[in-house]
C-alpha cells in the first residue's frame, strides 16, 4: 500500500486529486496539507511514501518544503506539481532530490503512472519537460540568465516576485534579513536588473511565474 500526502493550497485541487487516487487500488491518501509548513509537520509526525507537492504556495512554498521534507525524512519521495514548464525550474527541483515532476496539465492516468513509478524508486518527469531538459544539455546557444542562479537565489526570487517582503522571507526560510538581501543583490548583479519590479518582469518573460498569480 502506497501512503500518499497531498499538498496544495487550493481545496478544490486537493479534493479532485483525492477523488482520483481514492479509486486506485494500492493507494492510501493518509493526509492533506494546505501549506509547505503543514506538509513538513505532517511528514515529521507520520511519514508518507510519496508526497504530491504543489510548488506555488504561500509561506515557504513548495521548493523549501521539499528541501525540509527530504532533510527530515530522506526516504520520502516527492513528486512536484507545477505550472512551470521552462528550465531552470524543473531541473532545479529534480536536483534538490524530488523523484518526479508533473505539470498541472497532466491527466489522471499520467499522475497515477508517475506515483506508481516513483513508489518503486523510479524517477518520472512529464515527457515534454524531460525532452526539454535533455536537449538543454546540448544547447550551446543557451541564453537563459536564470540558470546562473543558485537554488536559494531562485527560491528567493520566486518569493520576491509574489510580493513577499524581505523580513517575511527571512522568517519563513529561517535566515537573517541580511542574508536575504545579500542573495537579492547577487541576483540583481547576475540578471542585470535594478529592482524587484524588473525582477518580476524578467520572471514573466521566462514563464517562471503566472501573470494571474500577481
């Protein structure tokens, strides 16, 4: 029996996924979480086998939640659920230790197939994204400036572009405001931008954020 934890800040999304998975023999949804913080607590209390983790949530978000879950429960396998199709986001999520990456456009059968593979210790990436990631390794004309960013810089960038203030970022990531600002200034230098507004415009151009989320 595969024990599953569903993590998404939208009740309708969790309900829809649960209805699909409740009908699959061998799957047992043991819990639901609305935030990354809740997911970390639930994994610490009763580790599931597989976590379906939304990447775009308030608070610490899916990236940091994945990082913390894997630190406290290294045997848990995380499947990222995301609207982001463009690199470097999928590559970075997988490099963090996620076992799977699904877009929110995936149909129920693909989601079930991904869970089954991940539960067996096999990695699964939506084919379209897997092909993109493979081709990127051979693309000598790759001009994506976001690939210059570290994992932490990308994480902070996503939070800044959603309007999260520096003190709140520091609190949610358990680091100092000085450290947040250091990462912020390094991002500005690497990306050749001068403000959070320019940073947001850059993220929009590279499909890293959805205009509807702003």
